[in-house]
């Protein structure tokens, strides 16, 4: 009897068994085909799975250790004399060779008259040294001879009177300026230094005395430098 309003039951046990067997065979074939036909698989993927990765590089060798320097302690000899424990039966005697005669190579046996004591043929007959003695040092420069102002004033050749400074005249300043003068061998005033005097009168005195002229001072017939004192008087009239 058929039911037209619903799904009919058409499956039978034989049909289910046949379907199960066919499905099992298909699954078996699907599993065995890749195992039998390996050429069908891509070689690149197969090699990536089968080839093992390269081993890591070996570690670098350990650094070489620096050679150790062995320090040998220095054994100092005792400063004091130590008595030996036993007296040796034989004592070695060391004879030193005689020293060669002192003197330069090439000396003459017995020496040469006037030569050196070592027998070298380099002396001068009679024992006179060939080298001349060094010249004597030059004498030190002579200091100026001091003479009195009165004596040097008597030898004056030219005297230039000093002008009266205007400021000193307005301030009615007068007095004496004393100067220390060095006169050279020709009688010219070489240098001047102030000993005393008013500041307003000093420069006028220096300008005047520097133009003075003296006769040369002779010592044993030779002109010499002299030092003297010069007084310049400023008096208002």
C-alpha cells in the first residue's frame, strides 16, 4: 500500500550494503593511490618535508690565553761574609794577566826627548809646550776720575747761560740746581743727573749744561773721562 501524501520507504538492506561497500572501496582507493603513485606529488613540497635543515655553524674557538710570565725572585747575596761549613781540600788560585803599559798606541820604547811621559812621539824638544798661552783678558773699563767742580770750571771752553724759566720767574722762584756731570775724553758733557734743585729750574739747567765744552783732562798724558759736580744758579734781577 502506497502513501501518496508522504515519502515512500524504498531503501532495502541489500541497497544499503551495496552502498556501504562501494563507499569503502572509494575511500580505500583514495588512500592507496597517493601511496602507490608518488610521482604525482609535487617534488618541491616533498623535498621541503624530507630534507632536514642545515646544521648551525660551529661556535668560534675560545680566545688564546696570554702566556704567563713567571717572575723569578732575585736572590740577593748577603752583605756580610758567611763562614763556610767545611774547608775545601783544594783551593784554586786564579792568576790575572799583567796589565798592558799605560800610554797611547804607537809610543816609542824609552820615550822621546821632550815627549810625553807615556812615551808618545808627540812632544817638543826641551819639554816646551807647543801651544801658546791664552792672551790675557782685556782690562776692565776705567771708571771716570772725579775732580772738583772748581778744577773743572777752570778748564771750561764754552759756557751757555741757562734761560730763566717763565713760570719760575712769575712765581719768583730762584735758587741753585746741582747736577752730576760725566765729561768724556774730548771734553763734551756725556751725561747729566740731578742732585738737587727746584723742579721748575731743573730742565733749564740741564739744557744749558749739556752744551758746555771743557778741555780734555789728561792722566799721564792720556785723556780720560772725569766726573764732576756742576752748580747752576738762578737769581732774579
